[in-house]
C-alpha cells in the first residue's frame, strides 16, 4: 500500500477559491491519502458504502476493470484497513469469476463489523444476476457467493445493500426494461432469506428514481423514491414494508417543491431506532438576480415513514455558485450524529466536503473539505468514530487522465474540542411497586462537561422500565449545560426487576448505561397523595380561612388502610383537620381530608399533615402546610406579667 502526498484544504480555503468566504472547520489528517487499490489497474471505481468494526477498522469494495483472454473483464475486489491506515489484508476477490464479470459492489456492516458485499455478475453486460456474500469482522468469508435475484435472464442494474445492527440485511437492485422496478430481498444475520424477492412500487421511468432502501432494527423495510415534475423539481416519497414486501404504511410525500426551492434526487439512511435520514440535492432560485444555486440539504423523518422530526438543514454554503451533487450519509457508531458528504464542482476543480449534525438537528461542524487534488471523484464515503473519521473515494490523481482511476482513503483526527458526558447517577432505584401499576417518575440528569456541543441520540430501556419524558432530544446540550430524562417503572411480575438505560451520545462510541432496579408486589395497595404541599396564603390573625383539601387515592391492586391523620410541626396549633372521610380504600378509590388555617401569630406559619398507612405500607406520607398570619400583636401590662394581645388586619384569604 502506498501513501500519496497531498495537501488538505480547509472549508474556508475552498470557498476562497470559489470567490467566497466562510469560517469552516480545518481538518487535521491522521495520515496522507492511501492508495487502497494497489497495484493500479486501468480503472478502479469504488463501490457504495463502507464496512466498519467497533475499533474503526474498515473494508472497502470496488470494481477493477481489466482484460482477460484478450477481452475486457471486470472483477469486484475488497480490502480491509486498520483505523490508523495500516493494511490488514491485501486486496481480495469477492468471487472467482465463474459467474462472469462482477461489478458495481455495495457493502454494509452490522454493529460487530460483520459485513455483506452485494454485486452484479454476468457474461454479457445486459444479462446480469445479483449476488451477495457474507464475511466476519476479520474479513473471513462465512459462506460462498449466493445468487439473490431469481429472474434469470432479466437485465439488472447495480446492487445496493443495507444492514441493521443485528446483521439482518436487505439487498436491492433495479430491474430494467419494460417492467422496470426496484426489486429487494431480506435476509437474517445467518444469510437465510426471510421471504421471496419482491417488487416495490413501480417507477414511472424516466420520471422516477429510487432514493434507496434501509432496514430497521425491527426488520422494517424503508423505501424512498423521487418523482420528477417538470419546472418544479422532485417530490420524495417514503413508504414502509415488512420483510415479505407487504406495505405497512401508505406512501408519504416528505419532501416537495415549494416556491423557490426545487428539490432533486437524494439518498436515505435508516438508524437503529428507525429514524430515517434524507440527504438531497436542490436548487434555490434567487429571483432578485435571476440565478439558481445548488445546495445540499439533510433532514430526519420518524420511524413511521411520514412524520418530520426536523426539517431542511442546508449543509452546503447558501448562495454558492457551483454544482453541489451526489450527497451521501453516514452515522457515527453510537448513532448520535449524522454526517452528510457531497462533491462540489467549480471552475477551479472538484472537491469533496462533509458536515456533521446532532441527532436533534443542530449543526456540530461547518462544511469542511475532505478531499482535493483529484479529478472526477464522487462524494466521499465516510466512517465516523469518536477518535476521528475516515473518508474514501476513487478518482484520477492530479487531473492526469493518462493515469489510472484508483481507490483512496484518508483518516482525519477528531476535533480538539470534544463533548464530555456527565451522568447524575449510575443507578436508579424505584423500590417496591404493585404489579400492573406505574411508579412515580425518577429523573436522570445528563450534563456536558466538555468544550463542544453534546448530541444525545437514541435512548433505549430494557425490562419493565420506560422513558416517561425525554428533555434531551430537543437540541444540542451546550458545554456546561444539562438536560433531564424521566423514567418510570411498571412491574409485570411479583419479583425483583432489573433493567438498563442506554444513552447514545457523541461523547463516546458506545452508549452510556444506567442500572435500573425495582421490585413488583403481587398484592399490595399504592397510596397516591395530592398535593404534597398545601399553601393557605395570607389570613388575618384569629380568623379562620376556607377549607383546603388533600386527596388520597389507591393506585394499587389491594385495599389501602388509611390511619389516623394528625397535624405536626412547630405551628401545628394554627392548622386543623375539619373533615376526613378516609378509612379503607379499594383499588381505584379515593377520599379527601379537609384542613383550615387559623393563625394565632403574625408572619410565616408552617406545619405538616401526617398520613399513616397500614397493610404493609411502611412509611407514612407527609403533606407540607404553610400560611401567613397578618395583624399586630402587643403586650399590655396587666399585673406583673402582662398579656399578649393580637389583632388581625385585613380579610382572610
């Protein structure tokens, strides 16, 4: 493997070349561009995607075009490279050529780095079948090449593949001809088909184009395609299917032409939690000067294939003249941030750029250049890790078309400014809870002690615990700031329960975890007291205010015994119980206790209402009581000691 000398151009320098200015990130390379497809061949074009393992080691696949027996012959090769740029394997062939020329590979990996390569093979260009092959994370084949397509003799386009974290994967391709369609087939992690191949909604060729397919952790298939309208642009539709190709949702138009915005085609990516990310090329028309500008925008759609979580984010520089095109998407390992990459054509040449966004849509970086000095590269493929990222592409070196087109990769260091996650606790204990009932909320504080914004991605919970409210999905957490996640416990069985809260952030490649515990009670009452504090306000001295009530409910699954209530505390004589209909409450029943405030002295007065419970409920419940007496107190000399006389001022409240 050869390291190719090359210069790194900052985003600001790139736009200075184009006659513009922008404060953008300057990327620091970890190593110079590497020639992956070594030795060179007449033409080597990179495939779609990168396979990445937990350590950031990656696998690239490409098509090598050459000659065999006096004729042209294509072959799919792959190579595994360490995160630091050290080659871990030599280039290796995906198949032996027994099925003819192989071309147009696509590659995807699961959470452990196991990967699948899909491609097309044929002896004639117009009679192509689709194949796939599985490998472990070290690059060892797990099986022989398997033909995925079953329509022998039908012409097929290049393959695409997507994989969920568990290793389930979907292979798709375009069937050309009079009955053009996108064909797909879903497999489990062991390579077993989960159903036959199926055709997705018809493409009214040439006015429609697929935006891609994705596979969620729940094996839901997500399909995106764009339909072109002359003089307006492309409307992008999303639709969800099961593994048999049966529709789960109706097609939903998630991107539409609007006013001066003319969307074009794009790409999609499905995250582990089902979120769908779309990246699109679009033209923004500036009618004041009669010009249109190319842009790249990215947005996030919910797992229902219809609802927009956050809308258009323009990744490229607005108002820049030049051609932004071919957007690609990548998620970091913890799935808390997304990166969009694209290429940019100007008279000065073509460059590749990227920009990072948090899961909530906030920008984590400016547009930054990841490749320059090559002729006609596509948008760079990206693999993101906490310690940095890797970009890969194919192109001609220095614009010399007599040279070969080859495959390159380059590693970049993480920014010097990094977020730092701080959890308020590592455990949340919910105590005892009757089976089938829901506990009060326990809150977890998530802070950022770092120097860069913290992006909180997917939040998942195991066991009989669930997220009641997530205050961390509204935006990025700034340095020094925090957010809160509320959880509840609802036991299903009468025994001890444990669970784990997993929080994906861009502060680490792996999710942070919090241990959850609680126990289920088979037959127990559950007292619910409201409010837990009662404020009577201002009241004239020696006058009685209105009755205020405390309500007691039984949210458990057994009778609740309410004991004899009492007022305690320093000023207990100023508060009194005026009514009480509480004794034994059946599940779902409630009762009330009425209290009044009659201050004997001026100023703040405080006490507590103590409510004891029987039948296995260990602790009593306390309700804080408060009020303020208004008036004047004076000591009048009558006899040797005198008497304290208090007179109220104003009406009771």
